C-alpha cells in the first residue's frame, strides 16, 4: 500500500474532522422514507394570506409534490391548501396520486399548480394544450388553478408564445385559471448573462404571470429579496422553494468514513477543506451550545420561520416525506422568527455559509474553464442528499452534457477564487460527483 496514502488515511482517522460535524447537532428524528400511522391529532394551519392577484387565501405552509396519498390526505385535513406538482414528477404519477385523493375534499378550497417543462422551446400551441389536457386527466379535475413553465432557465422561455397561446386557450375553456413559472437558477454555460434574478424579473415585467415559484432562504436572501419586492409591487403570488439550506452535518462525517473504508485519497483540495472547517466547527459548536440548540430540527425550524416571517412570501412549499414529519412542520404555521433564532441563523451563515452555494449567483460558472453547470449539479445533489431522491438525481446528473464534476478533483479551483461568498465549491462538487455518479458508491 502507498505509504503516503496510508499516512493520510491515519491522519483523517485521528483528526477531529470525523467528530467535528455530528456533535454540533443531534441526529434528526425525521427519517425521509419512514411512513408510520397518522398522528392521533394533526395540527392545523394557523395562517393564510392573499395569493397575489389570484385572490386565493393560501396556507402559509404548502405541500411540495406529495410522497404518498396518506401524507397528502393528512395535509389537506390540516388545512394545507396549496399542492405543487408537475407532469414530469414520476412521469405523471404524482399528478395521478393527487387525483386519487382530490375527490375526498372540496376542490374549490384547494390550489393546485402543475408545471410543464421543455429543454428548448414549446413545440406549438396545440402541443401545450395537449399536455395540459393530459395533466387534467391525470389529476382527475375539471380545472387546474395554475399551469406554469417548469424550471425556466432563460428569458427566452419566459416569452415563449406557444406556451402562452396554449395556456390562454385553456383559460378560455375554463380549464386553467392562472399562469405561473418556476425557476431554480440557470446554467451559465447555456445562457450567459441570464442570472436567476434576470430570468424572474423578466417574468415579473412580462405581465402575464400571476404566480412565481422561486428559491428563497436566509442564505440567498440578498439575491431573492428584490424579486419578492417586485412581485409584491405587481401583485404576483409567490411560492417559496428551497427554504432550508441547512446542511446535514453527518454527511461529511459519513463521507470521511467511506473514504477510509475504501482506502481512497480525496486529494489535496479536501485537506484544505478539512482544515478550514475544523476551526469553524469548534466555534459554531460553542455558540449553538450557549443558546441551548442541540438538534438539527431547531436549526431547520429557524430556517423555515425566516421565510414564514416575510409577508412577501405567500406560501412555503415544503417537501414532507412521511406522516411523522407532518406535525413538526405544521407547528410552525402562524409563527415568526424570534431574535434568538435570527442570531442563530446569522452564526450559521458566518461559520457554515461556505457550505452553501447561493442559488442564482453564477459567479463560479462564469469562471469555470470546464463549463460545468455548477448550480444544476448542486441542485441535483440537494435532491440526492436532502430529499432522498437518489435514483432521480443520479439519472438527471447522467444527462448533463459535456464534462462532469470528476474534473474538479484536479482543477486549480477557479470557481472558489471567483466566489464572492467564499464557498468551497470545488470540494462540494467533488462530493456531489461521488453521490451522483452511477458507477461509484454514494458518500451521502
């Protein structure tokens, strides 16, 4: 065995890296794929707000694409009345799931947004109409409250006339009420100069969009705040996604242990990454303990309350994986962020902000000599690690054209030099590649 590699492995094992993450926050009690019996008493939604010019009174907590009929049924009983879905979620199966539950509830009291996607442009008005009719059939409903463009990545798609003509025809037939758009950020290599804020501001200024779905959290607030303010001015409904940028600390711990077990050398970049966080983790641990915060859930709660406290954010679209997770989220309805929690988020950003790529920034992509879609790779890794959609995330990653993030291991780190937020982009991309590669063992 290579002596140099052996020494490095021992150094990792004997260093505090493996311990720096897990003790800061306790293990989460919300298991992503655990479904149990419905709680004896489901908590109720306590706050509703006017959903922009739609006039609908929408619950402050909404449902992301539901994982099961049982979860959706329980959420609707609680007063959740926003459901997010799309034709591409499970090849239409998510819409079918919703359609099986809808007949049990008053349809008029539920707001459904379904989305349709295209990589280039919508083929024709007739094709858009056909796709909306397919969604109506799968949902088993006479109308869809809002039909949106799924994951718009440039301003060209915002003005796609085939999409708008198709939606307008369905509105005239009474089958669609409102027009929407979602945006996760763009890929700089595909559309230079098309930042997330430019894409969404184009939608705001277009005048035909009633609802906008966007990423907003305490880390990317400086980027998102101006879009939310513009939506308020134009009376556009806002749906918040990716509200929780909190990293699950055990991911890094498991990453190290997997490297040890497989006798793999992570490279020089990883050691710099380790040294960087060893000191920060110690300081953060002291701060969290000072304020009595000992579990991951408390930090997640604070992140969610940050969004719920902003009246410009009408509903936060949460991915609720199982029945056990429902009440821990619903308990936050109607609450606002407290000063201690706000301070906690500030300290998180100070110590661990470099773990979070700012959605929509794109400065790293501009500097990447390999033209990697950094924002997209980070999003797919979020699906893998946080949402536990491993198979889907790996399939999406495999479809990315050109080079993949394996090249980051030997790169000089131009992305990190360009990042205004000091994010350890190269290291995070390397971890994402390990997670998402079909031919490698996951380190999530």
